[in-house]
C-alpha cells in the first residue's frame, strides 16, 4: 500500500497508480497484466471432483471467462452457479454456450 507524501496523512493511494496505462487509476488495464486463458477441461474435472460439487452447492466463479467451469458444474453435478467476468465479450461467449448446451439458467 502506498501512502501519501505526508507521514501524518493516512490517505490511501492505488498500488498501480504509477503505471502508464490507458485506463484510469486505480487499477489500469488488468488484462494487459493477466490476459484470459481458458482452463483445460481436465483441470476443471479434477477441481470439481476434488471439491465434491453437488446439486446442493452454489458455485461462484470470479473471472469465469467462457463459463466452462460453471457449465460443467451445472451439467454434470446439477450445481447452481454464478459466473462473473469484467470482459463483456467473454460473458457473451459464456451466455451462448449456456444456451447451446441447454443448461438451465435460474
């Protein structure tokens, strides 16, 4: 955490404020630092099996991308879920996949 110039002033400053970005501070263009990379299906299967996901669970995937984890959890295990992503194009792809795969959306 970066503090203000004055020792006694407790104002908070954004940790990325010194980066040169096209997006306004506080965080800049995070996709330039961390671009979307799809999770391999084998990894998704391992994660959901390890977590023992069931129809009584509610899964929240922050940074869901194409929604593959959520779709797999709903189709295979009957879990309810919510996918959240900052990128509208990825959300559009996820929504198309939900309808294509005929996953019930509550």
